[in-house]
């Protein structure tokens, strides 16, 4: 069946999470008692490592790793750390330079382009605004707006309904092998796994294709759209 739409995840897929964390990291010193022996580069490296390895388990696990591995000279409360994260993610999101041209090229080639992201409306739309991606998508679904989130297949079926295509005519592109790949595959999509973090292995379903970043997507789509 011919592929007619490409649908994306947002976090860890369409913007440079590592560069974003590196940009935010120095602000940790303004809010918390950070280990003075750590340079800004070391601070960012520790945070990026923790994010890559534990973010799928939840923000608390990232925080616990940072505390246990000496980021803070006096550990803050988790709730204060979490508030800091969401405050600064609403201010900073660093784009990959190739993302917007890639999305525009897909539309020029005749594909519909969608976005499905877990999270709350205000924060996820702010990220889209900061990365210049707000108006490129034909449809956007934020889980907080619809009361269902990935990996529930219903959120993928909702996108299928909004775009007017069968799931088998659609490809989902995301970094999380469980929320993204398993959820989309269960709904009947073709899938592309973006290995932007250090997570290893597959969930219930193996992706149809694997890329290191979405800049590689146009090449692998040649195989999925035959």
C-alpha cells in the first residue's frame, strides 16, 4: 500500500535534546547548589548521559542518577528540580538545522506530515514555536489535549482519522521503542526508529527501519514507499 503520510514524535526526535540540555545546564548553578568542581561542559555531559539512559523511565530516575553521581553539593527536592526542568524547556529548544528543510521536502514530495507528542499543550506548542516547526504540520496531536497518550494505539488511530488515511498508508518516526514504535506498529503504521539516545533493544515490535537522526529519513523512505 502506498505511503501517504509521515507522522513524527517531537522530543528526542525533531530537536537537538543534547544541545538544549547543554544550553540549560549553566542555569542550574543559578537555582541549585551545584558541585563547584564541575565545569559547565562536565555538568552538561553528566546531564546528557543521565537523560539518554534514564529519561524513558521518568524524570525522577534522571534526577536520582544526578544526585548519586555528584552533580549537586546539596541535593534539591525533586519537585524543585522538576519545576526547573519544565520552566527552562519552555524557554529553550535547540533545532537540528536539517529538520525544517526535511519536513518541507516531504510536503513538497506530496506527503502529509503530522505530529503526535505526549505532554501538555502549552509546553509542547512552545517547543514547536521555539524550533520554528509550529506551522509545518498538517495535523498536531498533543496527548494532554485528547486524554490519551502513546503508546495507546488510539492516539495513532486518531491521527489516521484526522489525516484521512489508513494506518497502513502512514509511517511513524520516533525515538522511543516502546511509546513510539510499539504504539504505532500496534495501530498498523510502518515505523522508523530514531536512535537519538543510548537506549538499546526493541520493544514488542521491531521497527521497519532504523536511523541515527531524522536527517537520514528521506533515504530510508525510499525503501518504505516502494
